[in-house]
C-alpha cells in the first residue's frame, strides 16, 4: 500500500514538473526583453523635446547600441524598470518599452561608464558571444578602452518582468523549481526505504 502511494506521488510530481516546464516554454509571447535607451544622469526634458534619434546621439563611427524610446529620470539615477513594467503593463502598452524575444535571443543590458561613472544604459534583445565565439546566455562581459568601460550583461527569462532589468541573474526559475521537486522526491524515497 505504501509503495503504491509513493509511486503515485512520484508520478504526480513528475507530471507537475514536466507540465510546468512545458508551460513556461510554451508561453512564447510572454518572454520579453526591455528595449529602450536611458540617456544617463545628465539628460533632461530639453533633451527629449528636441526629438533626438539614435543617429543624433551617436557618431557614424560609434558601434554602441541605441534604441528608442529614450528614457530620462528626474534624479539622474537609472530607471526603475520594475515600476516601468507595472505602469506600461497596466496601460496595455508594454511594447513601448519591451519586445518579445525568440528562443535564440537573450536580453541584454549594455552599460557605458566613463572614469567609473555611469554614462548611459541601453536595454535590448539580441545575441551575445564571448571572445571565443561561444554564445553567452547568463553572464556579463566588460571591456575597457581608455577611460571608457562597457559592460554587457546577457540573460534569459521566461515569465514576468524582463531579466535585463538587473545586472546579473544566474539561474532560471524553471530549473530551480524542477531541482527542488526532484530533491523533495529523493528525500521522500530515502525516508521510505529507511522506515
């Protein structure tokens, strides 16, 4: 009797885990990356009123990513992306600041520093590789050129607020849930065998 119950619970947990994983992968349209450029601490409303475009901000020799819309903050700190996500989601206008991404893409946060001070940040979707040509899915790379340092962080997220809101996220929540379910099952099996 006890063996039958154990097999049932293992099977049920397995189905829940597989179902949860399949569900998160199936929600293709719910995978978002932020896509906008924060103009930095020195930008103000006058900058926005001039209807700048990315070509106005970057010289023809610069290879820095830039995406509309441009975002400014009153206090010169990076934008509160959680608040932006809530406000634009509530208004039904999320595609103004975020874009859905495909399976082969990652969310990227591209930060530019000058002499250690943050200059601007561009959030977007794309593909990222290291110097060896290997794809980067959840990591940060930085490069220093004189007084400038560029940090690019890649991440993947399947549900909720886009992952390129923060500098690093090392673990996908789907796999954490699967790992916890598996550990709970093995502990249950081990306890049954001891008893």
